[in-house]
């Protein structure tokens, strides 16, 4: 068919069909590349590597395994910027296992990373798979010799009024309260063994007051403080008035004395308890929550706020000490009336704070810590009083025990005195609980000891058993 014949109207459709056939024939080799008969690119397989966690700054011998084998000509390649260097293929490699030595840079990015598995195919390096792994920071271990733990400490003396409002008059009179913030960035958990001061006027280092002795001062205030003495004096006066009423002979005077006795025993005593409440229990709770005790754990990359107490007699400052002290930059400050309790001046006199602690060792990747996670040990229970002091033989009474640290308390008594555990109800703050106490009628009158037990320890409380009345016996 010639070109001239294609222009005739009759031959034109046949010419177009011939041209289309020629075009399809010319492009058929290009389509043949994607036909099933062409060469497929290599399929990526699944690979595993051990170890899969690599630590910064270390070298590793890693092994890559393939379930389908075919690793004889493969090699590991690390992307640029990954912080990993391939030091070479190891001789123990096989067709199913590829062993190589890798070096991890100390500044390699933390987190997930990728390695490429390459193989030469037709003289070209082709990626046949990727391997995921993880880069972690330096694992915990003993501190190397010559390196000090990085522990930050801030501290400051509290004003006397704040100490008195929180912990009572006697604590504020006898101690300086010092707030302490400890930040631990050493890479290890830190156990605080003690805190002290290197005073400027002394050569030795002086420890702070212990928790037990500080708590004892607060407990004594509850028993012999000003409030306790005044309240007990009013109660004693009421008993005295009641006792001498029979000795009044004149009717009018006897009536007046009875009125005074009722006033002292009732309204005056109750009114004083309302005006001056007993705050010792709440002060004890605050002391337990805030004061530093042995066994405090400061977790790595965390901070802890705690409280310590320093006896004022240790510094032996007077009211006018700061006026003549050449080391006091504020000695001419006329606004300070009592240098003994000035927080800034006491800070200067305390000198340098000394923190004694020890890092916690890691053995076989197991952390050795105290039972109390991230804080001090559980304090023992303390019972400060009960609403019933005695029980009759053969009677059952529900007694309220008040105190601190009474969570999950269990009470046990001697033979003949039973306190069922299911009848003990502790309040949510652990400051009191109610227990049903049953005394056998065969128990001899006298004083008996009840043992209050919690996770923190034990506390003993004495209860008196009195003879039963005739109506109870028969």
C-alpha cells in the first residue's frame, strides 16, 4: 500500500490501521520489561540481629540471621549520621549467619536505628533488607574511680514563726529548721546516709538532729507543754472543789462553792479546749511527712525536698551576736531585733553543708533499693491516747485509739482479752482507729499491755481491767 493510495477516501481506514500496528510493534520492547517473563528485582527478606540493643560508646560483635540463608555475599552498611561504624566482617560468618563488628559513637542518637543489608547483584550493590535496632544510654554501674557524683543541694534556714506554726513552740525554741532540696543527676540512685554542717568556728563536722530525738521533743510538749499544764490545772482545780464541798457548813457558801465547782469542771474546761485546741497530732504528722530520716532514696534525674533540724545551742548565738560579728555583712542593719533567730545570719554561721550518701550498686541488672520506693522508711506507729482507760471483767467495749502512722493497724492482747481484726476500723489519715475489745470474766483485775502492730513496727499501750459490778456477774 503506497502513500498515494492512503489518501483516497476508500483506503483511508486501512491506512490508519496499518500505522497503528506499526506503532504498537515499535514500543513492544519497552512493555516487555514489566511482563512476567522479565527480570524481577530481588525481594527483601526478614532478618534478625542480636544483640538488638546497643549502648553508646561501646563496640559489639553482632550476628545477623536469615531464615532463608543466602548471606554469603552480604554485608552490613550503616547510614551516614547514624553514629555507627562497621569495623569489618568476622570470619565466623556463614551462609545463614552474618557476623560483623560495630562501633557505637558516644554521641550516637538515642532511640530506634536502621542498618542496611547489601549484596552484590550483577556487580551492583543492592539493598536486600533492613534491620531495626535500638541505641540506649550508658547502662548503670559503679562510679569509675576519680569521678564524683553530680548532686545539687540547696538549703536555707526557716523563720522561727514558720517553724513554730508547723511544729510547735518547743521545736521552734530549741531548733533551727532547715529546708533542703537534693537534686540527683549522677546517673545512679542515691541513698542519703546523713546531713551535717562544717561550722566556721569548729574543726569537726557536726551532724543534724535525729528524727527520734526531734520527735521526742514534740511528744514531751504534748504532755508537759503550756497548754497541757493549764488544762490539767483546771481539771485538778475542779476535782479539788468537788472534794471539799462537804466541808462547807454555811448553806449559801456551800451553794456558791458547788456553782464554782460545776463551772470549773464543765464550762471553763470545755471552753479552754475550744479556744486552745490540741495541735500536737497534726504537728507529728507534718514532722513525719517532711523530716529527713535514714534510708531516703533520691532517684536518678529527680529531686527531693526534705527538712532537717539543728540544735540552737550548737551555735550558741545571743540576741546581739550579729552586731559585733565582723563576718556579718548586715551587722549595721537596725531592723534586726534578734540576731539569734535571723535566718540570713544563721545561714552564715552554719557554714558549709555536708551531704553523706552512697550510690546504689547494680548487680546483674537488679537494682538494690530500700523497701520504700523513692522515699524514707515507714515510721513505726505511735498511740497518744484512748477514749476509754479501763474495761470491766466480762465486758465488751469499743475503744478509739488516737496517734499517728496507724494505717493497717492490728491489736493483740494477752490471754482473755480478744480484739478481732475484722472489727478494727482505721481512718483514712492513719491518725486514729476504733477496735472492739472483749475481756473474759475470768481475767484478773489489773493492768495489761496491748500491742499495736503496723508495717513500720509495734507500739505498746496499757489498759486497766477493773472488777465487774454485781449486775454484770449475775
